[in-house]
């Protein structure tokens, strides 16, 4: 009742003479957006609520822009802490009621069931926001009662939330650094893929294969995952990193020349690889920007134990791909019934 006084009221954005009926109605309408028609709002929705309503209780100014100063940050924290204290008191009351004998619980009025676990009522939210955002409107008697009862618990709760937030931030920063590192690598790989002609042709081919697999699944009334065949066995390859280029390397060009073909084709490169990978180590080098910084040298791979069973050679117009038969369209066979 002390929030609004309609007698000789002149509406002011900062509620200098109290809140008008329209301003109170705005609060009720904003609250309904977060209560799912239960009359209770989750405490986690507090920030969204305050970003929805106008000052002085919310963060929106007269130009409908969000203002968030250091004072706003502190009052938001204290409102959140006090709402947690209120919810904790409700928990205690509910536990005490549960501990009562059955015949006493029948005559004890229980609270309305909440849809959200950490939820508080409209009255609790608005009164708490008013006390911290517009303390000049709160009677001195209520201020004194709050200073004796509620404020000490709220300050203690704020200390706990600040400590928890600190440890969460430490974990978040580590995760952020890891995610940013992965995203930077992915962006570098994407940028390199957009400029590498051979990579672009392969990307286009793989996209076309995906479309064919989808059409095949739709035609045969199958799930798309059923078109993909899982591997029947695995082969282990040993990789080792070398900063310097190994000696006595037989290049791909030299291996093809040994085959004495008059007109080399892309598939001759696959044949040369298969001939030498069965008995020799393979020297690899990353060419994309995502891995050249991490592995600027060479990778020596031992593939002598790989049989390459189940792999097929796909001859395209300008390339030859060496792929596993992991799809029904590539000659794989389903193991299902």
C-alpha cells in the first residue's frame, strides 16, 4: 500500500511521488512473462525480469535502453541474495510442516505447488526489488526490522554467492581458453579450405555423396544412419613427430616415375602409395593453417600393418579418392537383419 498513492499523483519515471497504476501494471505484466501462470518466478529469471521493466526497479531508462552501472550490479546481486534467503526460509517452513504428524498436517495450510524449484512469489520479488532499488519509499519501521532480521542473512548469502561465482569463473576461463583455441583452429582450417582448390573439390564431392545417401535412405524407407556402415575392424598406425625432414625420402613424384607410366593419372598416386606403405614408412606434412603452427615439421607414420581391406578407390574427373566402404553406396554391406 505504500508503493502507490493515487491522490494528487503526477506520474514520474523515477517514482518520486510513488508508482501509478500503469507503472504497477507494467510490473505485473512483466512478471507474467516468467511465472508460467503459477504466480512464482524462478530466481534465475531475475536478470531477465529486471532487463524487461523500466527504472527505478528495472534497468530500462526512459529511452527504453538498458543501463547497467556499478550500482545496478550491486543491487542486482543483493536482490538475488535476498530472494535466495527467502526461498531458504520457505524450505525450512516446508520441512517443519512435513515433520508434523499427519493429523496436524491436515489442518496446516500448505503452500501452492511451484513449477520451478528455486521460485519466489510476485510479492517477494517486488518488495525485495523495491527495498534495494528504491529504499526512499520504504517506511523506516520496515527498514529497522529488515536490518535486524533479513539483512544479516542476505549479506552472508552474498558472500557465499561471490565465492561460488569466483570458482565458477576460474573454471569458465579455462573452458573459454580451450573453446577459443578450438574455434580458432576451425576458423583457420575453414579459411584454408576456401582457398585450396583440391580441398574445395573434395568438399563438393562429399556434399554430393551426402545428398545421394539421403535420397537412397528416403527411396528405400530407411533411416539415414542405416545407410552408413560401421567399421568391422580397426588397424593401428604409429605416428611420430620430427622437426627436421627425414633423410632418404622417396617423393610421391619419384614413386610414380618408378612405375614407368607414360601419362600419370591421379590414381597412379594411390597405387604408388599402396605399394610403398606396405613396406616403408610414410612421411606426412600438414599443409593447412590449423595444424602447421602446432606441427611445423614432419609426421612419420608406420602403416606397414594396415591391410586397407574394405577401402575403395574412387576415380573422379580431376582426383582419385581412397575411401573406406562405410556406405551402402560405396559397396558396403549392411550387417542388419
